[in-house]
């Protein structure tokens, strides 16, 4: 039996090649006809407009694969602004701002300029930010928004209401909410003030959800970041939390990711709540003495176990699943432990500490709801219009996990280096280990399965995903809180003798391409830039840094007032 080849284009996203049997007769066998050129259309000769429409339905991997197939498709991609924009987004770890009314050609131009600006930090010149003088170090960072605070203890001051003298002003906490401007992403600068109770302990924000959560009297309160009023998506104004006040440390502050908020509570456990409903999702993540934690995604908590020289991933859904299991049933997997190959130390005289640096990139990038703002304005005080949607933004799925490994004491200070791991690497290993555990095929997986559903990932199984900075011996210093955003991280502390700090990037499609080029700089598979502090800065010591979507902020804390004495930033 012979076969006839047919090309079907019923689906706009792909072509289907089918083989249909054709009857074989004696005439066709006795007198074979010469092969004739098929008159049916092929993918390569379709109208270019149709090919572009088909490729626009593919993700960037599909577009990239087609670009490498033949010269004709390369020319199609090169001639299409929309396809080049899609590839540029993936290359720089960005997503399209679907609500923006800017056309694709202008978006591509702005995106290219934005990426070039980040790659030219070493030649950029900073601007002073005098508005921050007298305020605290950044308390929270999300997208392009930073929050600062200062205590207010007024004497004989009164609150004015409608021009009339009212009740005496109570001691309170002033918050300065600052939106960092971006010329290349069309983000306008803005700042406004919020008032909170004086004894607020912790604050976390999510600018993409117009969300501010603060902890006061062991209760979490949810409000809008724009007005300070109760958040419209919260069913309750607040919900109770047994916060562990004895562990008042910056690595234990609450963190929010999507619908969930996590915080360290009594006896070192990590508890997770749904901030919209106030319901507890996980009573405790682990009973180990962890050193720091963060969300990996909406379903997984990542925490460092310094005593075991490892990083652990815990599935929040495991608590609900285990409640449904019958007694005596074996637990497939509950915890994934990633081992680190660190040099041995004498723990009787030396300590080693692993800190996960928080990533300020939010889980989603929905624009703030205009309905939550007063009369369509972006703040109660300045009356500026609500910010227009940005043409593009950092991809929430492209997140860099940064682990700071510190050994002390070392020559009167400490030795530290940082590990850079894409969040995808942890999630891929978690999925692979869960699938292997479910089918009980554990011999060839490379993982080690322990009692209680703990799966150990040996260093050899995941080391290729890890990049390390050169080790440094530094004095004991105050640690910066927010030094990671998306796939970028800023070094801390700076190299004070040379007056420089480093910004490392680990963008999706530059990882392999930059590996050989950047090997001499000490960061495999990434890009490292040395940023020189301004020559006018007299004392370069004790400068701290914060990273957000479009800015690198450097500031100095006055040791007497514990407030910012000077600040400057690089914005794009």
C-alpha cells in the first residue's frame, strides 16, 4: 500500500502532517509514475503575514526554534517587530505590559534601551535623593515602590479636621511611600505619607496588589498601600498571629507572595496564612532551627538550614494532603533538602550561617486597582493621577534565589560569598523527586530517600545550576535587607577601599552565552558590573544598597539617629 502526504493547516498554531493510504493497483505497480513536485503549499512558502500570525501564538522557545530552522524563517522573524519584541522580552527576563497602549515598535525600542541602561551601570552617574534624609533605611520594597518610616512623638500638637482644631495627635509611625521614576518604562515619580500605630513591629508590601500588611499587637492588618484603608479584597481587617518576638531580625520579617503571607512564629516555626480570608494555610513548615526563609512560589517555602549546610523546599499543600491520608499509609515526599558542598569547619570555634536574601519581585504583576485609589488619584496627598500601566515589567517566573554563606570569626571579621540559583532549578528538582517517589522508582533517580518523606538532593545532582561569587573577607557590618530583584543582585558590603560595589545579573538567555566571557570576573554564567561610588562621597564606608525594578539606591545611616544621612540612586 502506498501513502499520500497531506499538509493540514486547520490549527493556526501549528501544521499537521498526515499520511493517508492510497489504493495500490496493478497499473501503478507495473508503470510507476515519475516523482512530481507537490503542488500543495508548505510552511515555508505560506504568506509571510500568515507565518507571523502562527509564530505569534508560540512561546519564545518556539519562535527561537523556528528562527534556527532555516533562512526563510529567520528572515520572517527579523522582519517582524512583534516576534523580535517577544524574543527580547525573554532574553531580558521581562513580560509584556498587556494593558499599556504603547505600540509594539515603541515597546521594543524602550525595552532595548532599558536593557542597555542596566548593562551600562558602570558608566552611569547617580542623582541625589534628598527627600530620604531623616528617614529610616528602606523597610519594604516591591516593584518600583520603597517604604521608609520615622517615629512621631508630638508635643502639644493637635490634629486639624476641616480647618478646625481637633483632638491631640497621638504618637504614631509615619510611613513614606516612594515610587521610583523610570523614563524608559514610563513610570512617573510619586510619594505620599501613611500613618500607622507607633508600636508596629513588621511591615511587608506588594505594589502589584496595592497591598500593605503590618503586624501590631500580634495581629496582622491588611490595608491598601495607596491610602492605608482596609484592603477591599480582605474579608477581615486583621487576623491573629503568634509572632515570635524573640526573633526580631530582618531575615524573619513577614513576606507576602500572591494570596499568602509567611512569618516566623513561636519556637522557630514558619506559619503561613491566606491574607484575604485570614485562614491559616500551614501551621508550621518545619521544626528545625532555620536561619532564613522566603517563598519559592505560591506552593513552596524555601528555607536555609545552617546546621545541615543545606537549603530546603517545603510544599505548603502537604499539610492539607496529609490530613486526607489514612493512618499507616506511607508518605511519598514532604521535604526536599538540597545539600551544599561547603568546606568542613570546627563548629566548636567557628560558625557558619546561610542567609536567603529576599527577592522583591512580586508573584503577579497586576496593576493597582484604580477603584482602590481616592477619586482616581494615586495618593491622598499629592493628587497625582494613577500611574499608567508600564509597557513591560520583570517576569515573575524569572526569580533569582541568592544564598549568602558566612563563616566567622575570620581575622577579626567574617568570610562570605553568595550562591545564585534560578528558582526554576529548585522547582524542577522538586517535581522530579515527587514523580520518582510516587512510582517508587528510587534506584536510578540520584536522590536519597530518608524516613518521614525527606528527599536529599546531593550536591552533584544540582551544582550545575549554581553560580558562586568570589569569597571575600569583610568586617562585621549591618546587613542590607533588599539586595535582590528578579534576576539581579547587588553585592554587600561594597568594596570600600576601591569605592565600588558590584551588580550581578543572571538573565535567562544570557546565562550560557556570558559564561565564558564572564568567567574571569568571578561569576560563572552571569554578568558582573563594578559600580563606582560618586567621587564626592567623603566616607564610603557603611553605605548600604537596595535594588528595585528600575533603580539602584545607595544610602548611608547616621549612627546617632539611625536615620538616612545621605542617599543617591541610579534610575533608568
